[in-house]
C-alpha cells in the first residue's frame, strides 16, 4: 500500500493552469476533459511542500543562484538513480527544457543550417528549429508490430544529403513511448560522431520508465558520446513543477558549454527562480519515495487503459509505452479522416487529447493520451470515448 494518495482528485480550476483553465479558455469549451499537455494532476507530497514553504516563509526572494547544496543534490539524484556521475560544472540552470533546446540550437548551428529530428516527436523541436531560422529535416520513426524503431539507414542518408549539423534526440521518446536501448543509442550516436553532427539529447522523461525497461543515460555510453552532446533534464516533468521554471542543461564539452552560455547570456538570462531552486533541491534530496510510488500508480493506470481498450474499444490500437506517461493510440480502426477524428474526440467524446497531427504529418489518425491523473479521471475519459465509439457503431 502506498502512503501517497494518487487517487485524490485535486480541483485545479482557478489556478491559472494551462491544462484546465487556459486550455478550456483556448478551446472555448467547458465540456472537454483535458488529457492533453504533459502535466500531471497529482499534488506534491508533504515533505516536499514543507521544504518549499520553508523557503517561502523566509519572505525575501531576491536574485538567487544555485549553491553548493543545490549542485550536491542534483549530483546525488543522477548518481543514485542512474549511476550517472555528472560534474556540477556541466550544469546551466535555465527556465525550461524548451528554452534550453532553443539556446542549444543557436549555440551549435548557424542560421540556414539543417537540424534533424525523428517524427512523430514532441512538436516544439520542429518549432524551435524553424523559429530560429534553421531548416528541419525528419527521419521518420518506423512502426513494426506496435513498436517504433529508428530507421538508421534513412537517418544517415538524410544527414549526408542535407549536410545536417545537429540532431535532437528524444530519450525516452515522446509521443511513441520508446525507452531506447543502449545498442540503439550507440548506433544513432555513432552515426552522429562519424558525420560531425552534434547532439541535443532531451532526457526530460527519463524518470518515467515502466516495469521491465531501463533508462540508459546517453552520456553513459562513454566520454566521446557525452562530449558531443547537450543534455536537457529537468525535475519539472518528474515532479510536475514546470510552473517553477527550473531545468538543468548539462554540457560536458568546454567549448560547447561556453557557446551555450554565451547565447544564454545574450538572451538576458542570469539568475534562477528562487522558489524553483528550493523545490528542485528538495525533490532531488527527498523525492525518491514519492516518485517510486507514482511510477507504480502510473503502471496501474496503464494496465487499466490497456484492458479497457482491449475489452471495450477494440477498434483502437494502443502502442505499448515503455516510458513516459503518455499513451499513443491509433484511431484508424474507427475513422479514416483527420476532421472526423477531431469531431469524434472533441464533439462526441468531449475529450481534449493531443492530436497525432501536431507530432508529424504521417500520424494524423493518432491521438496522445496523458494518463498522469487519478484513476477515476482516466476511467471517466475512457468511458466517454467508449460511448462515443459505440454511438457510431450503433448509428451504422
Ligand atoms: C520531450 C519534452 N521536452 C521538453 C518538454 C517541456 O519542457 P519544459 O517545460 O521544461 O520546457 C516536454 C513537455 O512535455 C517534453 O515532452
């Protein structure tokens, strides 16, 4: 029995949160149950809240920098959880991973350079590339019997053909849920090394790994791989504190790190969010137990969803995630058009999911579900979907 109550439904409306408040405002609809943005509906545990309160109660929030205790806490976390010995000098604290990716893109490439990604993938990768005046090329992941794989031949060919300068790797992969194996990482990292392609490695989902799978920090492949990469990590996904704006961008290579810091400084960013630093330190020091219990709960949610779809909505095909708390579902068994899929999900099931179309052109008949919510909310969402799909079957 977990000592944490992940079943508790916390009403988030009225907290200016994107998922509920602005989400519904944007869509202009009150009837949609939000299961879109990767933001969890669980409150942090008391031990962490007490640490944040302690900092708040001090009452002064002037310019603040990460100190020795912060770095020790971060080093402790990665070593304890992954056996990954980081060096504190690699770390730049920034407000978010997407901010870090944008800065890394500018540090590692010039305007007009080409950057490669593997779609379907977290859509801000493409946005950050294009909005920063770089050219985006995609090497599509390939689905084989419900599991996505990298197409390494296509990847290497595109790198050569387009004179690619940078690769943005998503590990674990959002939205397809792959936890890349050591062999896969070595293969893709090796191609980058051979072709002089620098890597931005987004490991923000690394703490969400389902039973039976193991996360391999890309840096653990060896120094030559680590020194070719910018690592993007953050406790914001793991502990749902994106609103506190702390991410750790780690860059082992001195020259690359200097280039990144120059861009960071040109952006006018210097000190970090004081509450965010206190919260990050607290979770790095005291968050293990809650995270382990949360992972068990999410595995239970995944079991629930798998059984529900199998029994009640067999027309939907779930891609089994190995990590993240996002579930990628193929709707092509129930509809053949993107417009109709939108209608089914929004107007008939009254759900707000993330559409496959935003992750890449070839996945327009997919939807991404966020299952980091109390089981009762997940049940409600799936029942809405079942009713909508059933309604269609009966109408046929
Ligand atoms: C792969 C990936 N990277 C980055 C982010 C966002 O990071 P941040 O909020 O720190 O910018 C997300 C959020 O869902 C994500 O899935």
